[in-house]
C-alpha cells in the first residue's frame, strides 16, 4: 500500500490529480481525447477500481475511471493498494 499526499505532490511540481496518482508506484496514467485513465502493472484499465471516499468512479459501461475532471483540491491524498 502506497500513499502520497496532495501537499507532497504540489511540492514535487505535480498539478493535477492524474499526475498525482500517476506518480504512485505500479501506476501508469494514459491520456487520450481529454480523458485520463489509469492502469496498474499486470492489469487492464477496466480492472482498476478508483474510489473517492469509498464511492467508485468507474464508468459502468466501460469499467474505466476518468480522473481528468477530478480537482486535486478535492482530495487529501491518493493511495494505491494491490491485490
């Protein structure tokens, strides 16, 4: 389990939620057509569940979560948990 706070991310020059989460270990962030989606090592993007205060942000139709519209000011930290 790896966590990074938004304060640490801003100090490192990261300005978006996508960049914050993409800086976590094992996470790859991909952007296309204004969308920012995540994948973890050995998992497809639709297999990655993105939660915000326990509420899934994944699209029910595609299974992917778009972080492009989630402001970094709205979160305190990001955590990646494998398993």
